[in-house]
C-alpha cells in the first residue's frame, strides 16, 4: 500500500462506518469494536475457504497502530495465509479513510490495525473437521 491509499490488489472483506455507540470514554472508537469487526472479516474468508462453519480459536497477534474516529470509513482486508488439517490462519489489515465523506473524495487513509487469527472448521456437532482441498 502506498501511504494515503487503500490496497489495490484485493477487495475489502468488510467495510463499515463506526457510529457514536461504538466510542469509548475518550470519544475514540472502542478497541473491542474494532476487534469484533476484525473477527467478522477474518471469519468470512475462513468460512469461504473451509466451505463451512468455522470458530475462532486464537488471536495470535493484534496491533493497534492508530486510533479510529467516529465517521471514518473503515475497510477490513482479510486473507488466508496458512492452512493446517482443520485450522486456518487469517491475516486482517484495517484501514481508515478519514474525513468521510467530502463529496466523492475521502480525506487521509491510514492503516489502523493489523491482526492474525486462527479459525478451525467444525462439523454440525461442533467437532473439528478436516478442511477440503483448496481449489
């Protein structure tokens, strides 16, 4: 990514605009809200690769780089970076477009968070299930 722009080599998995209810006592967006959105974005690509239900089993890394503010347009880019027998590791990068909207243009764009999560494919009885072969 070039500073000030969103990644051009992939589509966002999730894009949201935080609302006043998502703020902490300092008026910034609550870190727990960002964490839940990261988990949602990660689970989308994990479930697609697993071709079924997945559960989050670990948050391997979570790095808050910059704050997110109310009114930012927040984009989550998730991709599977590793697979095991039943598990998938997903990398999620989060960008905030500041000052949204200004007509057709956004203000500054900054990377605000990076995370790595592990998911496990499960069956109907909630037991680990072998991942299908990749396509």
